[in-house]
């Protein structure tokens, strides 16, 4: 009987899921706004689904830099000293701060448009070292096509961005290249902090036929200021961030950042289970949603065509 019982016990042990070890995951973002908050929630939910439960075997720490690069660097140094199992920086400025602060602790970044341009990794397929993550490079050509579909007479795109954010500088280069192909001009207006966003938007009035805001954390954190200018001036405003549409943008074609977070969390789980971050290829986020806001469009003097409304994933009335 004893051998049979031992065999049965062994069989049951093999069939039970392995218990996740106690771990600490430290998360930081350059600022809090709906897209980055959704990404953080997605990371946590992916960890929970893999058996890492907050308050049981997972310590999930979060710190926001409140839009201040110096604070981002301070948080990065603090996390490096605390030595968590994995650090997850959300956004390009936070990722740059964290990667500069540690060469030993695994880093899995997310919501970074251009990891190469930001010098986070030297190779997307084989990043090497202690760093990997998820890129959210925007489909800029599709964004311009959407703007032209909604505004057939558009000639000039006003680009509202933070010139100190590497992500937005990289996207400006992409935008200019794609705009030239589409027969459009680009004019720029920069704001280096949230208090400057409304003034930078106003500087585009009379110079552009539409405002385009990339996945720029400084601008998005103060989006309402830009929206107020757009409504007052009847200057249609478009964003790359779908979470911004409910806050007053006409339309956006982009990622669901909760899904981006979940995809990132799945990479974190691989690292927690023993994979070397440097051996995990940097991925580009999957999925793309079209979200439109009929009320915002009306306030900016725009009628959304049926061709856009019919294929939208979400229509805000």
C-alpha cells in the first residue's frame, strides 16, 4: 500500500499549480494620468493571474514623479537601493531614470515609444543586460489618415509636445516623415511643463488646421488646457492616446493601455520565473482601438463622417 500511496501523492503534487514565491515589484511613472494608471493596473492584474497576489506573496510598490524628472531620478535611486525583484518604469522619462540607476536589478519598461532612441536598449531583439520591456510606438501614418478622413481639407498639423521628452522628439521625426508622404505640413509648439500647455496650444491658433498630441505625458496630464483652446478657436484636437478622448479630444487611434499593462505584466512574470531580461526581446504592444467623441467634435466645429463612426470601437456621445 505504501508505494501506491507515495505514487498517488507524487501524482497529486505534479498536478497542483506551483506556489509563487514572495516577490517585490516596484513600479514608477513620470506622472499619473488615465493611460499610465491603466497600464499599472494591467501589470498588477497580470501578476495576480500568474499567482502573485498583493498582500499575500506580492509587495506591489508604486511611486509617481508628479511630472518632475528630478523626482523620477530620486525614485529610481530609491528603488535601486531597495533591491526589489523587478522594477517596472512606465513612460520614457521614468525608464531612462531607472535604467541609469541600476545594472543589476531586472527592469521591464512599458509605454516607451522608442526604446532605441531613448537609449534604453541597443537591440530590440537581444537587448542584453538587465533591461527589456514593451514599446507603444504609435501608428502615426494611420493617425494622419484618420485626421484626413475626418478633415478632408486639412493642410497643416500642429504638433503639441514636450521638447524635453525623448519619446515625443522621436515621434516628431516620424510625424514629419509621414506628413510629407501625406502631403501635409507640420508646425510645432512645445511645453516643457504642464503649466505651459494651454499657452503652447494657443500658439498654434491661426498656424494649423488641427492639433495633434502624441503619447506625451506632460501634455496629456494637462490636456484640459489644450482642449479649452481647441473649443474656443474651433481648432480640432486629436490625440494618440485613446483615454484622452473622453477628456475632450475629437478622436484617437491607439492602444488600450490596460492591455499594454497586461502584456507588460506577462513579461514581468517571465522574469520572476527566472528568465534573464536581456534575453527577452523588446515587444511592440498589440491591439489598436478607435475612439471618437461626438460632443467634442461638435464643440470644435467638426462633423464625424459615418465611415469613422461605423468602425469605432467606442463612440462618446
